[in-house]
C-alpha cells in the first residue's frame, strides 16, 4: 500500500494495489473518488479536501508495523 498526501492540493491518496492495470474512477461524493481495477476491486481511494474530513496531524506521518505470519 502506498499513501500520498499533497499539501498544495489537500489531496490524500491511498493506493491499495501497485499492480499495473486499467483503472476506472468512480466518484462516490464531491470529495471521494474510488479507483476500480480488475475484477471490480478497489485499488485506490482519493480524498479531496482531506484536511476538511480528517485530522491529518493525527494520521501523518503514517506509522505502521508489518507482522510476518
């Protein structure tokens, strides 16, 4: 997964699948766009005006832990 925030455009993007594929954008609301890939799977989530919807200072920078199974 790749997470990108552009502070100039206030756009937060979550890329869930890095595989190259044809993507169709589906606008869910004025501020939310889903990228739909192969098999109708969500491969990306775009949040427009992200700072109006999320407390970015609480989620950025992203901290994560990978657990091996």
